[in-house]
C-alpha cells in the first residue's frame, strides 16, 4: 500500500511540496508556510496522510498527521 505522505523541503528555487515517491514536485513556493498550506489542503481534500516539513538543513522540523475532511486539522498544533 502506497503511503500518502507530502514532504515540504527547501530547494534553490524555493520551498517544494512533493508527494512521497513522485518524480516531480506538486508545487514550488516562495515560503515554507505557502508550501505547507498547499500540501495540507491536498491531504485534507484527499485521503489524508502525513505532512513532513524539513528545515533549511534538511532535518525534519515537524510531522503532522492530516485526516481527510477533518475540520480539526487546521487547529492541530504540535506545541
């Protein structure tokens, strides 16, 4: 079963939102926040999954499980 994870990572062009295992990015954005919002929306409108964000050193900064069509996902906080 394929995992429905989206990774937000820094690149020379900006912040990339990419589905795990995909060849190409779903989108490239100016800010990390824009890339996270984009990936979160895809996961909420789809089957849910994990949103994994890396910092500029490519270390995992945060992970967030997104349930599909879950209104509480927007209110989910780690801290």
